[in-house]
C-alpha cells in the first residue's frame, strides 16, 4: 500500500492550516487598531502585514519557478518545511532592509484613517 499521497496531503493540509492561522492572526491584529492605538502598535501591525505580503509573493514565485519531482514524500515534506521557514525569514529581512517606504506610507494612511495622534 502506497502512503506517499497521504504524507503529501497531510503536509498540504497542515501548511494550509498554518497559512490560515497566520492570516487570521494578522486580521485580528489589524482589527484591534483604533484611535486609541499607539504609533508603535500601528507600526508593528503594519510591519507584520508587509512581511506576510512579501512572504506570500515569494511563495508564489517559488511555486512558479520550481519543478516538483516525484520522490521520497518524507524528504519532500522536510524540504517544504525548511523552504517555508527560509521564505519567512527572507521576507522579514526584505521588509527590514527595503520595506521602510511602503511601511511608512501604510503607517501614514492608517494614522489618518484612525485619527491616531
């Protein structure tokens, strides 16, 4: 009996759950922003949003440019796990190094929308 498709399915399901949890966490953070929020809270939420956005772009780029070969399902799971972690770290680093302009624009807009002093 071949269980390789089950392993792939469980990883896909787990990854979808992680992505959904990250998106929900980000949505909850954004929903907590109000006129009583501090500038630091707003900047933190916006930086998290920007990192998540860049991470999703990088993951889509990876899917576009990589050719998944049939192989050992366990090794594929490990590779995907480490690749996802690497993409998350790269996204955070990109935002830290070059994302300041975008973050600042989002910050100014949100500050105006929520009347944060």
